[in-house]
DNA sequence: GCTTGACTTCAACATAAGTTGAAGGCCGAG
DNA sequence: CTCGGCCTTCAACTTATGTTGAAGTCAAGC
């Protein structure tokens, strides 16, 4: 009987493959795996093997980072994706990411709007509260 | 005749004053001055003195950072503010910041939308190009 | 005019997000 | 079955964004 769990057939891509596909350095691919953005299986010789979703996750992550999401925050969203996700899973993830981006933009807009409409602009009689940036 | 340029009368606030007003640590106020987000005059004894706009700039910067703008990028926008800015100057700065935030959110939305509508999701037959993230 | 608290600079530390290089191991093409 | 290329880990380095602490200076109240 075989002892080791076999690697699912779709996990065929090497670090280099994923890096090339995603347009990042191989070191970044390892970094993202360490930080839970992507998941690998290991060969008998301890090498990583990824499926197609790895490059995709990385590409989404790079765009998400541009709106201020950290790798940690993005990983937290991605862990909700099942193994071999359905379209609806990606749909949900997309909604979460976009909501967050829009919320942050809205916060910026609200703060600037309040500041400008206040007339006082930057006078030091604080009626404007800077929005709570709860990271937690 | 006096040799040294006098500090404009409105520059009365110490590092601590600005830090308290902006809700950040004094070390951060010095950091932001080093990086051009805010400007100080110096007393005869070499101490920084800020005007009201310093705390305001910092508060705006903190919200702008949340949408992915770096200190450098924010400073680049703030340098367009004249000394003792008019409402219209802040209006323009606000517009630039919001435009940038919306552009980044739109890029995220576009990428996710294309990915989801493509049907293939994360299949490796790249018709989806990850949006160009030109920094600079 | 002294004390005390806030100021100064500078260097070291911390965390996030990676990159680079060394030392060695895996694997597929010939 | 060997060779070259990609793989592994690990530690050190980099940049961005700050914080912390040391050593010394300034300024405001008593």
C-alpha cells in the first residue's frame, strides 16, 4: 500500500511556471506561498507543484495591493476559497475585495468632503474627526 | 538689520502640538517632515514650528495611505499646495487623490470582472492581461 | 536662574514585502 | 547515467514606514 498522499493531478506547475505566468519573480511565488496566498503540493523530492489558480491568485493579489490591501488581508480573503473553486467562489471573493476598495475610497472622499465643506479647511478647531482606521 | 529670515507668524505649533492634533506620534511628525509631507520653520534654537495645515495634511495623508498611496506619492501631490493654501487648492488636491483612488479601484474591478466573465476563471490560456501598474 | 518637560539628532529596532546569493538537491533530455 | 537547469532552505540585504532610546539642548514656570 502507498503511504504518502498523492499530489492531485492538476498540480503540475513549478515555481518558475507560476512566476512566469503571474509576471512576478520566483522568489515572490515562494514568498506568497509562505504567506498563505497560494498553496502547493510537494513532490517526492520536496519540490513545489501548483495548479493554475496560483498564478491567478497572484495576479488578483497584485491588483488588490494597489488599493491598499496587505498580503495578510488578501490571504485572509483567499482562505475562503475552496480547493478548485467554482465561479461563485471567485465571485464572492471579488465582491469582498471590491467592497473593501470602495469603502476605503469612500472614507477618503468623506474625509476630504467634510474638510472642504467645513470652510475652515485646516483650522485647528477640530470638528472633523479622522475616520477610524481599525486594523483588526 | 536682522540677518535671519523671521518665521511667519502662523508657524507656532510644536512637534507635539501637531502630533496631538493629527493623532500620530511625534516621531511620525518628524518622519513626515523629512519626507516632504509637511514643512516646518525653525526657531533660533533649531526647534520646528508648524502651522495649522501640518496636522491637516497628516490626517489627509493617513486616509490616502489606506487606498494604497505611498508617502512619496502623497508628498508629490502636496507639493502642489502653495504656502497657506486657498480652498480651491485643497479642492484640486482632493480631486487628484480621489481620482487616483477611484482609478485603482476601477482597475481592480476591471480585472476581476474580466476574469469572472471570461468563464475560464484561472485557466492558464492567458487572454487576461493583468493591468499595467506603472509606478512613476 | 534652575528645573522640567519637550526639543534636537542619530542610530538601532520593528514590520511588511520582497530580492539576492550560497550551498546543496532533484529531474528530465540525451 | 550524467549534465544543466531548476529546485530546496537559509540568511542577509533592500525599501517603505515608522518607533525607541541615548545624549545632549531649549524654553517656560516657579
